[in-house]
């Protein structure tokens, strides 16, 4: 009976350790080969999202690459990265949204994969296409998903077809104010209007 209890406790401890590793809470780095050939990953973003991705990469033994604007030169994500590439001045249109500059950094760093974070180029299907052409993995949704979810009308139709619960409403283009009133009367109030 004592042996059974001991074995049960050891088994539970092993399960907890296994779960911890699975959810990346372990302190020991895991083999990079377990992540489908990713040795170097660029985070094409800044701030907390970049830091989180880089911490996870460190636990997995994956080298990280940061891109940054002049204003972010001293940021934590830049300090934590193994490689760093300046994109340009502070405005995002002159730095984090400069696709060509990011693609140059990808080539120069030998990046295997890019995590876009959110915002900036994360919803840009042209960016994911360019990465695919370069043989670089895009750690994000596939091109089709980016395109569908980028169009509010199309994404609502796709969600409905997939059986996802959606807010009832009108799936189309409102022609004018009178049309909007007719639709609202059919749907019932309150009504929210959103640009598509």
C-alpha cells in the first residue's frame, strides 16, 4: 500500500512536470528541433508581445531577432534579442510598417520564421506571401484567413458557415439612411452600425 501511494505520488509529479513543460513553464530549454526546424525567429513587433514571444523562444532554445524604431532602441525586447535591426524613425509608417526593411532584416539575420505580433503587418497577406516566397515560416494565420478576417462582411459569413455563434444582424451593404431604418426595424433595437 505504501509502495502504491509512493508510485502514485511519483506518477502525479511526473504528470505535473510534463504539463509544466508542455505549457512552457519549465526553466530548462527544450530542443529547438521540436519546433519544426525553427532555429531563429524574428518578432516583427515591439513591446510586451515581443517580450513574451522572445521569452518563449529562449525556453525553446530558439535564437531571437528584434526589429525596432529609433524611439525603441533601449526597449526591453531589443535588449533581450540575440540580433537587432533598426527599421527607421519613431513613426510606425517609417519603421514597423516598412515591409521591405523588415524583409531585408530577415535575409540578413538568417531568420527561419517570423512572428508578427498583432497590428502592424500581422494582418497583411502580402507580407505572409513574401515570407512564403522567401521560404520563411509565418507564425500566424494563413493568407486565406487573413483575407477573410480582414473583411467584416466576409468574416461574418465565414463564421456563420463554420457554425460559430454570431450577433444577429444584416449581412450586406446598407444603401442609405432609409435602407438602414428598414433593416433596423426588421432586426429590432438596439442596433449598432459598423463600417465594413
